C-alpha cells in the first residue's frame, strides 16, 4: 500500500496555489495525484470561504464576501481502474481539525435569509475535542469533524445535463449560482464552464452530511474515468440542517482509502451518494442526546393557511420556534440562529398525516455549560 499526499500552504488562497485544487466541478480538470485502490491519500484542505473569514475578519467581510471562490477543494485524485458505472467506496479514515473555526451569517444566504438580513459572526477556538467561543458564552460544542464537500467529478454528459437543469431552475426564479469565470480555479475555459460547488449532486459534492466522519464508508457512483475525487469545506461540528448556511467551518486534514466496486453503480441503479458504518458516528450521548428540548413546525403559514404537504414550511416553522425558545433563554436572535446551525437537528416527524407535514427541531441541552 502506498500513501499519497496533497499538501497546501494554509496562508495562501487557492488562486495563489492552483496546483493544489479547484473550486469548480469539471471532468477536464487534471488530477493532482494518481493512486491504486487500497492506497491511502492525505489531503490538506482550505476552509469554505478560502481564508476570507479568518480571526481578523470583520462584519464588513461577512456582509459582502466573495462567493465566487466558494468552495476551494483539494484534488482531484485519479483512482486507477475506476470507470463510469463503477461504485467508488471512500473509506474515511481521519478528519483532523484545525485550531480555529467560524460560523457566519451572510446576508442573502441561509435557510432563513429573509428573516436574518444582517451579517453575524462567531469565532470558535477548537481544542481538546470541543469548540468554544466568546461570541456564544456558555456554549460548548463537541467535536464531530467531517468534510462538508466531498465527491467526484461528473462526466461530460452529466456536466451538460446538470448545467441545463440548473439554468432552467434559475430561469424559474430559483436560487442558483450558474457557471462563471469570476474567481474560478482553474482560471481558464474549463473553470469557466465548470459547475459551482454550492449544491450536492449525483456524484456527491456539498452534501453537508455530518455522519461522514472517520469510520464512515461513502459510496459514490463513478461518472468520469478515474473517478476524480476531491474534498474540502471541513466542519468541526454541525446541526442536521446547517440552518444559517455555515457550520463550524475550518481547515482540516483528510485521510481516505478507496475501493472500486466494478460495475455496481450501473448494475444496481445507484444514482446518488450512499453511506454506511459499523459503529457509532459520535458518542451516543450526542447522537441521541440524553437531555434535549424540542420544538415543532407544521406546514401551516403564519396566517393559519395550510400549505399541503410542504416540508420546507414545516421545517421553517420548527426552526423559528426554536429560535424563539432560545430567545426566551436570553440569546439574541442571531446567536440563536447560529446555535441552531451548529447544534440543532431538524427531523421529519411525519409525512403521512395530510395535509400537514410535521418537523421537529431537537436542541441537545448538554451543549450549555451553565
């Protein structure tokens, strides 16, 4: 077994070290390393905003960040023998955190962007398995590090198909970031035509699945020769919803190993990411908190009108109720929104009792030290 490494200069943005990664998905981006199945690959990664939100960042930065450089990914890694139709098993061996993290609320972004139009920032100290911050005194978040963005390049046909469907969504008024040369790495025609890294897609990407920590096996359908694996956007911890648009963002070092399952994606009709593990992904006290407070939301508008089978509205209502609850406990609305993003889990409680879906928001009480 060989070990391959992609090291970065953490003080340089990706544009100043383009040989270490990319911030667009495109099958013509050349691989940085090639490995055999069974090899280990170590990837040092930049944070989601590519260094813009460091310890010296101000609310002016948060108010108007350069979104064209989101997310800088380390890779691609070419896995020998991987072909379209195969299933790539990514064994996540380690996600080693940095010492600094942040949670930001960027105007115009996040699940409740209409409710929270002002910038906000939490700076976290990451040490000894915990995140603490003077911006949220009395809150202590346990480590559960994972890669927010992890996946494979689409093939050329998928690239064209995905570009067309997202352009159609944009034309319908959807919130879509289309291909753009601005800030693209690589800074050429390939980068300009590449898919933005904001959404998850069939080959993975910005999935934000907090269970993808060390010990998890991620299965991705291969769509391009060599699979072309990349990762970045590491999170120290996150609630299941990442409501404000960011978790506890950080730089990290990822260690993975690959297995190629020949033809299995095509044979089994696997069209998107799957994942599995054989042990707890985090200590059971935090995976299923022993003490919690929960709020609920139904698919009913503020004026009492039912929006039949609307899970988005139900989730929104559950989250707003949780923010109100945290406000009753003395937190500002923006502090509460940040706590929800890094610690609160949204769960679908029921989808069958029509016309109203119901979503619950779970707050683990053990994140509070007082």
